[in-house]
C-alpha cells in the first residue's frame, strides 16, 4: 500500500471530522485541544466550510456554544451577510473574463483583461475572494496612487482598473463567494479638471491649408465630423452619402492590424451630418481618384503610392495606419506654426467649433456618438458656458434690431 503524504492524511482527517459533524448537528470537537468546530454549507453549493469561532470572534469551548454559533452563522448566511467559499482571486478572474466576454465589445474586453494582468492580479493573487473586503480595496487604491505619483500610470487608468474589479466582484457576489461588493464603498481617484486641447476657429484654416494634399481631405473630415481617427480610417466609400450629407460611423480599426475592424467604441452606431464644404472636399477627392484610375479597394481614405517608406511594398490599396496619420498631423502643425496638439485634439476641435457657433450639447452628443448628454457635458460643458455670454449678446442685438425695424414700419 503506497505511503500517504501529510497533506493526504490531513485531508482524510478533515473529511472524517466533517462526516462526524454532519451526524452530530453539524459540530465536532478536536480531541487534542478540546475546542469545538462547526460545519456549514451555503445554499446551492456542494462544498462545506468550517468555522472555529462564533460570529463575534469568541472561541467555542462547548458543544452548546458551537450549536448556537452555527445557528448565528447560518442566519447571516441566509441574509447574504457572509460568504462561503475558498476560491482565490487568480482562479476566479479567468472565469469572470470568460463570462464578461459576451457582455462587452472586443476592445472593452481587451482593456479589462489588460487591467487584470497589469494592475489587479499582481496585487490580489493569493487572496480569497471572501477576504477581499473594503480595507483591502482601499489599500489597493493607495498602492495604485503611489504608482500614479511615480509616473507609471494615469489616474484615469487606475479608475478604469477599479471598474474592472467592480465587475469581477459583482459576479462573485452573485456566485455566493462574497457577501458584499467592497468596490462600491471605495471611491475612484479624484481627477482634476484639465482643458481639452483644441484648435480655435481662427486656427482651423491655418492647419488645413498647411496639410499635404494627400492628408487634407482626411484632416478636413476629422475637424468637420469629430470622428476618432480609428473610425475615420475604417470608413468605406459606401458609408458616405454625399447627396444627403451624412456618414455612417459604425466601425473602427483594430490597433496593430492593417485592415481589421471592429464595432466602434461602445457599439454606438451613429450617423454624422457633414456640411457642404466637406461634401465638396470628399467629392473632389473621389473624382481625382477616378480620373487617375487610382485603386482604393473601397476604402474612403487610402495611402498614396510611394517608392519608399511604410507602404512602398504594399500589394493592394489600404487605408493609412494611425501612426502615419499622426506623422502627417505633426507635419501640418509644424508647417502652420501651431503649438503641439494631440491628434485626438481634432475631435475636441470639432466640439469646440460647434459649441462656439451656438450648437447645443445634444447636437454635439449626437455628432460625437456619446452615450448621454451628461458625458458630453462632462467633457465640454465648460465650453458652452464660455460661449454663453456671446449668445446672450447676440440675442439682445437681434431683439434691438427687431425693435428698430418695427419703428421704421410704423406710420
């Protein structure tokens, strides 16, 4: 007969003790110490858990105390105040990812997975889900803040990781592994307001005029629609209705892949209105392309053919990579003599231009594809306040003009 290991012997002893306890009201005594233990099983779960103390933390020295404590624990268990389970975070996290995949876009799921590997698993590995309490989450936030102050991550990144942890703990509560979601009681890191960088109205023409011919239509599109660059370079010609002055935005390019696309952020399909000037620019671009017999593969924006560089050996038409667009953008800023501006700043430029010409936050929300006006207000509400004074003055001027016109027409 093979010799049993110490762990196997311990497991057999525990199994025997649990069996004895189940035949004696769910409690048993340790023959060596004389201390009493109780065995519980959560509703709907096969595994049991053992307790050696009462809910108030006192030790169990008699069978009567153990039976009373068992009733107290089971009452708390029924009310959802305690959890039964030995699952650790590192084994539960993959299970959460598997189920969450069907509830998120691919990009959002990839972000959650990355938060887990970079900011959650390094801290919570080895910890039981039932021991993940408010104090632990608060300490994790403090650790993350130290990393922020060291320049490793941004506060927004840590807050997004907190949302990923919130979702994991929510499912753990539903699975009976946690009695309460502790993340609900730990606020995200405070983020100070910072002005979104954008081009002023008088700078937009300077920027567009400085763009190279192959980039100018795309630049005008980014400024005129507020589309993300990943959305713009994923557009097909069929997505644009020049006669109606509208563009269907429903896809975005996958990072690191040349032509692969996925649903746009938040799966928010939207139709963006475009003005007659942008319509003419796009129509001219397509006309020149047709005149020269330039193949486009159905893409709205394509890279020019070059003898050298990133696209010199391409075998078929393809849209530009976001890094290529960034290079074009940086060159245009330099040639126009403008200050540095992130490429995403063109999206903010569109929002500021709309608000500066008296468009409403709801109009901006619909154009940009935000999920709610609140999101738009959080980003750009301060801009609307800046332009409000000019709007009031314009309204008063029109009222005065109407009064003067009435006075002239009176006999």
